[in-house]
C-alpha cells in the first residue's frame, strides 16, 4: 500500500517540482514517510483492566487520531459487553471468539484475515501469536512488544509463596524463556520497555527500547496535603502489597492521621484483607476496586508507593508523577530505576526491604516541604513520557522498518 501510493505521488508531482536532485530526493523521502500506515495490533483478550490494555488504548488512539494511521485491533477471545478503557471511534476492533487452546484455529484465522486485509505493520503483544505470527507471509512488517521483563517467569516462581516443586518449575520457566527468545529473534523488531531489559535480552539485533507513553495529562495536581498514601495494581504476589501493608503497620502510629488505599483486584484479595485485619489496620488501610479514572484518586493522595517485586516498566508510576505525587518504589530489576530519579522526585529502596520501605514512607509523611519539592520535580521529569515524545519513537521505528520503500 505504501509503496504504490508513494510511487504514484512521485510520478504525479515530479514534473511539477523544479528542485535540485538532492533536494528532490529529500522531499520524496519525507513524503513517503508521512504516508498513512495500516497497522494491526493483536492481543489475546482486550477486556482486562490491566496496564498493557491501558497502554494499548493510549497508543492506538494517538496513532489514529493524531497521526491519521488506520488502526485495527484483533482480540483472540470474545470481547466483554463494555471495554474497560476508551477507544477512538476510528479504531476498528475485531474479536475472533476463540478459546485459549485453539492455537491452530488462531493461526488459520489470522492468516485468512491478513490475506484479505493487507496491513503495513502487524504488532503482537507477546501473546499466543508469538510462535507463528512471524511465519505469515502477507507482506507486512512484524513486531512484538514485550510488556514484561526478560526474567519475569523466574521472578514469578521465586516470589510465589508456598509453591510446590519450585526447582522443577524454575527449570520449566527457563525452558520457556529460551523458546521466547528464539521466537522473538524471528521478528522484524522486538520492542522492549527499558534499557536494562535490553541488556538482559543480550545481543538481539532487532531490539528497540520504547517506554510506555503516559496514559493521560492533567492540569490539576495533588496539593500533597491530604494524609493519604496510595498504591495501584493487580492483587497478586508480584505486586508486593503484603510488604506495603506490613511496612505501614510498623509506622502508622508515628504518622498519625495517615491512611493507605490499595486500588486493584485479583486472587490475593482475601489474603490481603486478612492481613489488614490481623495487623489491626481496619479503618486505616482499605482495598478498592479498579477505576477507569484513576486521576481523581491520585490527585486526592500525597504519596504513591510501588512495591512490585518485578516489572516490565511501571506505567502507574508515570501516572502518579503526572498527578504530582512523589513516589517510593522497590528497585526491582527493570522499570522503576528508569522512571524515578532517586532523591529528586521519589525514592528507590532495596528489593523486599520492608524496613527501608517503611522508613521512606515515614520520611515523606512527616516532611511536607520534601513532599512538595519532589511533587514539583515529578511533574517536570515525567514530561519525557508524554505521548507525543514516546510516539515519535514509534514513528521512527515504522520508518526504519519501511526504509526499503524509499
């Protein structure tokens, strides 16, 4: 599509332009690179209220509404009645209505769709399409986005409590990671979220680092005067909310009037509620359901805590910073250290160090001037994750992959 349109424009415009040869060539290069692209995103299930889904909605809305590309999303599974995140009316969304185990049908249906609906770029989200998408010969460039960290399965096994046969599960996890690396190298591009993760992947010629874009911008910021600490994420072992509750329990009597709110849903809900009750924190700590509009909850708070044991990036950290919150995060393998500037707009604390987590919460809770200074710095520093800045990286990648059309 791009090549035909580009060459047609060259034929039409070339006689009309009395440029020198070099100038003319540069003009046509710019012209070709601004042609509208047909871009297809593939995801296993679009209905979850997760970070990957939030990022997807942000990107596709920007690509079609701001950059005028033609965007389609294919969901392998059936869609819920109402999608959790908002998508532009210009984004086409298709469901294949398949179940998790229908891999062969999945490959067949995607191949059929691509043969009759030609795309310039096809982007997978490291789902069940990973083993076969690169093999589909439809003429499009194939990209995989990796929204985790390289060793996520090892971290998962290490941090699951009371897991049986941990050693054998680690062996299986390592084997899966080897397979994922094998498949990832087959694609035209592998997009990673952090420089550290790129180092972990090693010498993969096709890897590019593009952080997640901030999902919103807001003029209203937190005054950091409310005595409220907030944390957001799925209620699973990875997110470390039990550490946060334990840390808060050791200092709540020293930071009188402060409360903690955890926003999320997941399998650890009952466990975390029992921990709150056991530690006598009822009325001081509460767990709330996920919100479509998290801005209000963030702006109403004064400190954001991100106790994840491992992450791909940490989108919610940038959202908290945009709302003017100083943040405290575990310095896990990937993510927070490339977002938080320690001592300037937040704190990085050693992984799983509950005492250090509590200490830094206490520092910010008791020092309004420090909170206010970090709040100002957070608002300034987070601009590097604004949509226009991050989506320029995507545009550059699309141009790089299609340079053969020039």
